[in-house]
């Protein structure tokens, strides 16, 4: 299949219904950090963009939200064309310019403070990162605390960056500035809003 065909195919079959379902899942996951919200396979993006990350991107991105792609996704002409055709989102030149960032290889992710942190007056101008992870159970377990969590929650996303816990601690200290993260696994999503505190559970 050529790039043009891959760009057109694989979008939402029912754009309104599908986007509403994904948006509701994202909002629920943000409200209850560490909870896993299942998502059907609404979209079929070209590789290496995953089905779940593609659906989240189509839901959240539009022509007013610059989108940054990590090197693995930048290398795929079909991925950029597919996102442009189905969402209209322009590609950001740098991570700091992005409203959203799609990351196919989280283990190789640059420092979180490379992305837009927002400002004290406009913290919503920060970047939301969408990280493709293999699953949410086989990585280093994180103990989560903070708003939306009754006592604690536990999540173990695979393929996370080295020193992520320390970077996240610095991110929470910048509140109300700082990035938010959506973890896109094959069967669902979980979220780490900037208000969530993480502790590693390694011995």
C-alpha cells in the first residue's frame, strides 16, 4: 500500500461517536490516575503508530494543536500524512512548540522539561505526552498518590525512560506548570496528570 492510501484509510469509522468514546476514556483516566480505561480498536493507523495512540491523537488533536512526533514516528512518512489527513494537526518544529507529543519509543524519550511547561498564568499551554507502551503491568511498578486517588494506586508501564521517577518528581514540583502523560497500551489507556506523585516500588 502506498503512502497516499495509508494516509486516507484507517480513520474513525464513526468520527463523532468514536471521538466521544475516546475523550470520555481520557477524561476518566485523568480523573482517576492509575486506573486503566479500555478502548476498542477505533482507528487503524500506519505503523509504528499504535492503534490506541492513534485514536487518542485523532480525538485530541486538531488544526490548532501543534503535534510533535518522536524520531521513530518522524521516520514514517505515512504516519505524518495519516495524522495530518485525519486530524489536521500541524507538526511542531520542536518539543517546546507542541501541544501534544506522540512517542513510539518511550525508553528513548528526551527529558520531560524539553517540552512546553506552560506558564504560571497559562499552565494549560503545556505539552501532553502520549506514550506508546507495550502494556501497563510488566514494567517497574509505580506507587501513585495524589488527587483522584483514594489512598494509593499502582501501575507498571513497560518501556519507560530511565530516571523517569526522578524526572516526574521534578515535573510535579513545577506545578501548576508541567506536562501530563497519557499511557497508550494495546488494550487501553492510563494517565499521569502533573498532580500525581510517583514512588518506585523496587526493593
